[in-house]
C-alpha cells in the first residue's frame, strides 16, 4: 500500500470517528488491501475481503454515516486488516 492508503486506513480507525472520508480514497485503499468492491444491481456497494462480505448503500463522494464507518471498521477488523495500535 502507498503512504496515502496507510493514512486513509489510519484515519478510518481514528478517534473521534471521521466524518469526511472521500469514498474514492477508501475504495482505492480497500482494493490495495485485496478487497473486491462492486456495485450491485440494487445500487449498493458490496465489499468482500477474504471470507468477509458486507453490503452498504452506495457511497457517492464522501463516507459520512457513522454507522457505515463503524461497519467498515468491523469488516476490516474481521479480515485482520485493522491498523496496529
């Protein structure tokens, strides 16, 4: 991963929870981590990392919903990809 991807991952897990993550940066980071990111025919975003899969409402420009940020954190943690403390 690039330094920019590392910073995006760190920001995703930062406290307080970030409310201004750009979706394109998060998507790029996820793909560099080996995730499959696809848009379903129901206009949802399906993210698969290893054996872990989660479907979200389609993200547009920003990742702003606290619940979805938390769900994305859980997905990365379950896949063993959370940043070390």
